[in-house]
């Protein structure tokens, strides 16, 4: 008997040892993968892109047929005189062949195509397919300079005093309907969409205010624009001139709907001028939506007027079609990838990491995993605004409470981050995030982090110190003073339905908060509704994936209350009313200084101070951070080594989708073969 | 009797969808204020104008009468604010899928449930009965969303697109034999998931009733007459044991529809379920109301059918 139990024990020891070894190997593999991921080649701008005329051009077969039928002008006439040439030196597999379809999933409703008015196309790469900015922020991670690369603006120069910035636009590029792209489109985008306070664009005038004055944009000629600033060298603004924040809008399409040019129209008309079933929209991007059915699918076809080519003169993109399956949960994209019916996903749902890695290791797996960095960030945003979205006494009382650092500390102490990380994924893919930037972010400084780790006892003490008592014995604390006296301490937390991981985390938070006497009520909403709630300031807690913090310099305006709309958790109310918290004044100063700072070292110093203030004061309350991996089909070529799922931009821009291709024998049939982008005459 | 019931239901539905404070225009107004930077007064003015356009400024009973009049005279169910299309355009195809899936679930769960119930009752306390009962309790107690989730993982790892009603490439194909087969390959998943609980329930009810009836004196009489066991069970016992199941038929369709809503939301099937959910979230009231109303119509129709069926099968009901 005794011998048996001894043998059993021995077995268990051996098993434990084997597990330990396996553990060490896994950690070793992951860290090697991470270090490998960070060793990727970087390039000069001209090694990736040049603007020059080539001796000859060619096009995709279906476009050549359309030209032969007389439906399209020849490719030479559709391209600019000096098209953007994606250089072979910047490609990992070289020039490619036409064909194939890129299949993916979008889990956010498509609201329409007027992106200049903040209307959502459905995310998940949809916007990146259609929109183009003046500069290319997705190229920055591969450039030696680490700065945005050229795009619609081919090059730019600062004046000596740093108060003007002249940008030269690509000449002769055309919108997908054949209409020329000029400086007028850029001015319309800036003055009539971004700056117009009635148009809900992604960035308002606040972002563009330099030295107390809104930057002015002058049209020098059709292909030259000049920025005028009140303070020298606002270098941060280059990051706001790329995709999304400065996705150029088609003036010739939108002007007739804008109240400034058509007095019969209202702003409501303008915002909804391009509903999703109005197809195809006019775009500058490589693909154009041609088919849409709610909750089912969105299909895009190559833009016959796309203005980029490869070095052999082939008009891009190589891949002719994009297929977006419409779904409701982001996890659908991961499951479809495993099933082989989707071609790429960012692994942002930790719950499925293990499943995906197992599937990727199976012989015959059709996809591979590209290791990423620690930039996957989950945090709670507590609404600190006293004026935006405050409708009644309850709102006011809650906001006052959230603004109290003691309460934020209690919330932080209530969160068992280790358990959340381990429950979502066993293994080293996730770890606790105290607050603020993820550790893979640019300018991250571990020494500047103050943390308030899991300590429910301490949380209870702090809450008691704030006057909360469980007066009715139901296990939930009650307010003992103020307008809510006697009521339970109940807080709603907004989560977007497409963000599966946020929902999982919130479910765990509910019981952790209950343990310290706070009732947390999850409110799961579609992303489009959630976005409206954000801007209206109508949330209490917000469980967010703060991906934008991975490259803080590119989102300076979102880091402190420097514009009316930022940060999301402390927006200004009507009439720009906002009562700053004591530490926010210094944050504003830091962000202001960063805007004009060119030295990396000085930026790092300033960011460290910002990080200290952020974490010490729990500006947001971190939960966990993770490695942001990408999984992608093995048939795609020209995927740059070490391409991040999220850094300055999303994968779709980081990878430069237009230069991705598939060998002929591996190509899949298109969903809508032979269909080309066509516009009706009226 | 059915018509007045429907009338009452339509009134209740209309009142219920108006219950939450505000309407879709309140949402629009807030968006204009926050996103559009309009002042409260300006945004309220725009919202009021939109209310006039859509008739939302009228008293509740007028809105109801207009809604009803349009449904009855023109089949017009109103306008979906969220989809920016007439409700009828949004709802019919989806509702078709919902009804198809729900009816299939219903049919299969009834047939299979009754069969297993008979088997279980006639093999009481034997191994087959225990196995069937065990699975029935599992089926009753497993939530359909969980089954749907498990199904998604299994399908994905088998290389089958999880969820949806068609494979990718059949989505755009015109109807053909191949497309029909493809549909069958996908539709059984929600049908099994939603139908499981119903099957288990039917099995338990059938088993209980049949056991009761098998102990009745007239069954004893039949047996003592020397009738073969098959005739005793099927001709004399089963027919009488079916009554509670048939009476329940009218109630079961909405139950299947609510199961379908859950399963379709998880399995990402474009039926009316997920649409109804988002209509409720965004206060798209005509869409939500029309869906509720149509479900009510099916409920009433189902009850009517069940009554007729019962009268046909049980002579006593006719003379009541």
C-alpha cells in the first residue's frame, strides 16, 4: 500500500517536472518569438515607394477586357503621370500576379460611406481598403526614420521658421469614378468636414490648434498645399494627416449634400448622404464596395483607377476582391480562420489563443501565426466628465465619485488581474496591466509605473472611508449621503458586442466587484451605438481595448484634455465646460510640449512623466495586456517580416494590402467573377 | 375569437414598444448634439421636424391607427429607422428563415420526442429508458447558446465554416440542387441545437402520459382481449397520450422562435432574431413592433391549428 502511494507520488513529481520543463520551453519559445519579431528589416522611404513614370503599364485581365469593351479608358490614362511605385526592394517576395480573394469578417454594422462625417464602414479593414490619407502612417514601422511615409502627398518641406509646411500632392491621380483628385478635395476635407463643428469627424478643431490658433490650409495650386501654424514645428500633426483622421473625402460627391454649398440640405442630410446600399461609393483606396447585404456580406472589387503600381508597371492591387462576412462577434473572424474560410485575423480575443495556436501547429494547417508585441491593452475607463452626458442627480453623483482618487484606487484594488489573465489564457500570453500604456508601447518606461494591485481588503477599507455601508444587508454597499442615500452602489459598464474579450473580462469583474460590495451591470451594445454613447458621454464605466496607446506619440490629442472630445473618459460638456482634475493641468502641459518635440530622448522623458501621472492617478484602470499576434493564411506573399497587428496603425495598413499577392495555383475563385466597378451616369 | 385576440395583442405590442422613454428621434437628437455639435434647442428642432415626417408627433392612438391601417390596407409595416428601409423589406426574408428553422425544429422535436417517449414508456426502468432519460435531462438543462458555441468550435476545427446558412461560395449562387444540399448541410446545426430542448421535453411528457395510460383499465381490457402489444400501445394508448402534446403545439412555436433568436445570434445566421435584438437596442420601434406582432400572429394561428387537430383526434372535444 505504502509502496503504491510512493510510486504514485514519484509519478506526480515526474509529471510536475515534465510540466515545468514544458512551461520553460513555452516561455522560451514565446520570448524568442517576440525578440525575433522585433528584429525586422527597416528601409529608407525610396526603397519602399517612389513616384515616377515607368516605360509601360499593365492591368488586371478583367480591367483589360473592360477597356477592350470601351467601358474604361486605357490604363495609361487612368494612372497619374508619375504613379506611386511600390519598389521591389521593399517587398519580401517581389512583384506578384493578379487574382485571388481576401476573405475576412467584419463584426460591426456598416452604417455608410461618409467617413469624413465619422460614419462607420464596419471596421475590420473595411475603412483601410477604401480610404487614403495624405501621409502613410502604416509605413512608419518599416522606415528607418520611424516617421509617416508619403502617400497622396509625395513629399513635404518645412519652412525655416517652422511655421509653414508645404506639401506636394500626387498629380493626375483619380477617384474611383475617374474624377481627378486635387487640392480642392483636401481643403474640403479639412475645412468643411474636419473643422466644421456640425460634422462629426474623427478629430475636431482642437487637434489642429497650434499655439492657440487653428492651423490654416492654403491651396497654392491644384497639386500644392501649404499649412500655416502659429507656433513652429508642430511635428505631431503629421501623424494626424494619415488614414482615418485625414482620409480625404470626395468633394465632387459630397459638396451637393453639404449645407454650406447647398442651403436646402441639413447636416443630418450630409452625415447620411452615403448610406450603405448606395453603391459603389467613390474612393481613392485600392478596393471599392460593390455588394452589400446587412448582416451577411460586403464585397469589394479592385479600384480601376488605383494610383499605385509595382516596378514592372503592373497596376495594383494584385488581389482583385475583398470579401467581408458580416457577423456580430469578433471571435467569428478567428473561428472562420481556423475553418479555412477567412484569411487573416488579429488575435485580440485571448479566450481563443490556445485553440488557434493548437490548430496552427496541426500538420496541414492553412494559416500561420505572426508573433506580435505587448500592445493588446484592456482597461476600464471611468467617466470623469461633470458636464457631458450628465442628465440627472445619479449621473452627477457617480461622476463626482469617479473623480475621487480614493474610489479609483478601490476599483483598482478590487481587480484580480492575475486570475483574469490566467482564466482567459493559461500561459504567458497575458499579464496584469496596472494602468496606462502597455509595455510594448513606444516610449514605455517600466520605472514610471505606479501600481495598485489586487487587494480586496484595501478596496473595502477605501470604500468604507468614502462613506459606503451595506445598510440593507444585501451584500452590496449603499450610499449613505447625498441624493442617492440608501441606494445600492450600482455602476453600469459599457462593452461593445464585437469585442468578445471585453465581454469575458467584464463577466469576471462582476464577481470581483461584488466581493467588495459594488454591483457592476454590463451593458453590451453594438459598436455603432457604443460610439454614439462615447461621444454623448453617456456611459459610467467603459470596458475598452485601448489599442491606440500602443503608439502614444501618434495620438497625442487623445492622451489629455487638450481637445473637447478627448480623452474619451473626460470629454468637455456643452460650451466646452470641463473641470480639470489637479494632475490633468500638468498632463496638458506635457502633451503641449510633446507636440513640438523632435528629440527622441526628450520625448521619452516627457512620456515617462506622463506615464507616472497617469498610473499614479489611475487616469484609466488597467486590467490586462497581451501579445498582439496576427494569424494569416499561408498562401499570401509579400507579408513583411514582423508585421505588427497594431502599432501606429492596424495590420491592414502595416502590411500594405495592395502589394500582397497569391501564386496562381493557390488562388481561390472570386465571389463575383468578372464584375468591375461601374458608376451610373446620373 | 382569433381576430379580437390579435387586436388586443397588436394594442399591447404597440404600447410595449412605446414604453421605454424617448424614441428613435431622441437617439438622433443626442447624436446631433454630441456628434454634430448642435445646441440642444437646434437638435430638438431637427428631431421634432423628423418626428413630423414620420408621424411620431401625433398622439399615441393616432400613431397606432395609422400603423394598423397601413398594415391592413397596404401591407406596410412602417419604416425601419436603423436600416433606413421599409420594415417589410427588412423583415420578410429573415422571418422566412426564422419560421423555416423554427418549424423544422418543431417538427423534428415532436416526432423524435414522441418516438423516444413511446420507447421509454414501453421499456420502463430498462437500460434504454435510463439512457433516453439521461440524455433528455442533459438536453433540457443545456442552454442552446452554449451548444451553439461548442458547435462553432467543433465545426471550425473540422474546416467547416462555423455558422451561417450557406458556404461562402453558395451565398451568391442562384438556387440549384447544389445550393439546396449546401443549405441542408448548414441548417441542421441550428435545428438540432434549438430542437434538442423541445425533443427532450416532448419525450418526458410522452413517457409520463403513456405510462399513466398503460395502467388504465381499458388498456388492461385490450390486453386481456388478447390484442397484440403493438395494437394495444399504438391504437389504444398512444393516441390518448398525445393530447397534452398536441394542446401544447400552439404554445411551442414562439418557444422555438425564441430559441432560434439565441442560436442565430451565436451562430451568426441572418434570421429575424438578431435583427429583433438590435431593433430593441436602438429603439427602432416599428421593426421591433412588427416582429412581435408577426410572432403573435403565428402564436394565434398555432393555437387555432392545435385546437382543430385536437378536435380531429379526440371526439370528446367536438361536443364540449
